């Protein structure tokens, strides 16, 4: 879909904006929600428990949710631009010829390749960001945390990207760049 560098960067920006918010919500509410509520039985909800804890534990201290989103956004955007998008397109091209393959099938291959690259990569980054540094650093604990994060995130990443996030972003992208797309088709 994106044809030039500006469009590629814009597409990556849109993807990361939606994806980071979805994953922070998933991580805080779905994966760790019960833990947060158990830490403060008087909390009325997950957000209240996080607020009473002065934020989310990240980089060895409590940080507000907006800081968590900002840090993850910057890291995910850089990773998407440097590794995710370029490598996923090349991987899809190794399996399918984009000129001969139906666009839906080729886009699905790109999405699957992107998830296969970004999920383990961002999970590794998250393993470092959320590592319990107060207990000292141990490589095996980091490795176990990374594998656990990949196991939690991969199914969510695959299904959310394939059926929700990518179709939404492709629709928004087509709307934003409709004049350029129309001029290429003529």
C-alpha cells in the first residue's frame, strides 16, 4: 500500500498509535488486572489500583500510564520503521510474488510476518522494561519473562493485527491518501 517513504512512515505511525494503546490495555487489564486488584483489595477497578500504586512498575520504578505509553510508543515506532516493516515485506516476497498474488493474501502474509518479527522483539524490550530490578538481575529470569510475554502476546498480536488493527489502519490510510491512490490507478 504505502508507495514512498512519507507514506511508509505515516502507515507505521498509524499502526503504532493503535497497537501500543491496545497492548497497554491488554497487558494492564487482561494479563495483569487480577494482580493489580489483589495488591489493593479496596480498589474499585484496575485503573484505581494502578493509581493507588502511583503508576505501573517500569524501569525499576513506578511510572504513570501516560509515560508507559509514551516509552512503548517511541520504542515500537523505531522498531517498526527499522525492522518490522522492511523485513516483513521481504519475508512475504520470499514466499509470494506481489505481482501475481491476490492483494489480500499478500497483505495477510505481510501481517503474519510483521507479527512474527514485532511480537518477540517488543516482548524482549518489555522483558527489560518491566523486569523486577529490585530483586537483582538474573539472565534466566529475563529469559523466562520474555518467553512468558511472547506466549501471552503472540495470540493477541496475531488476531488483533489480522482482524482489527491492520484492516482499520488500511481503511484510514486509504482515506488519508485517497488522492494519491486514485492518481496511481488512472
